[in-house]
C-alpha cells in the first residue's frame, strides 16, 4: 500500500469520525429541547382530523397544518409518472405507433378475426 493510499484512508476516517461527532452532538442537543408529549383528546377522531388536515378543511378538533398543496403536488407528480409510463410503453413500427398490448400472437385482419385459430408463436398468453 502506498503512502498516498494510506493518507487518503486516514483523511476519510477522520472525516467520518468528525461527521459522527457532529451528528451525535446535534442529536443529543435536540433531545432535551422537545416538550413533553400531550397526546390526543379522548373524544377526538384521529382519522377524521387527518382527512381534514389533508384537504385543509378547518373542521378538525385537533389543530394541524393543512396539506392541500402537498396533496395536489403529489397527485400531479403521480399523473405525470403514469402518463410517461404509458408513453414509454408504446412502440413505433414503421413510423406508426403500436400499442404495447397484444392479442396473444394472432394475426388480426379486418373482417375475419373470428375465423383464425390462436397460435403458439408468441404473445402474452
């Protein structure tokens, strides 16, 4: 092992030790500053209050922040992901877009679909 490898490993070990010391100090310092937990009222519905907070409706018995913006952003991101998955599932065949869904490998000709027997030449069946 060369001297540069030893120096690199020593500096990496020192950096990891320093990072561990900083994170430990932060965690132990923050642990004493939290107030005592109070719990929820016995007659309040937690599920209803979560729904009220999610849609930012002020009817909840337990005070909470509204999450409507986060809900809409997540819904939009999931919609974009679904649209992208559908777009990527399509393939082009001789310049035209062909769906990724198949009929089990049968050749489809307009008018005589019922006359052909399924084949074992491929497909998803």
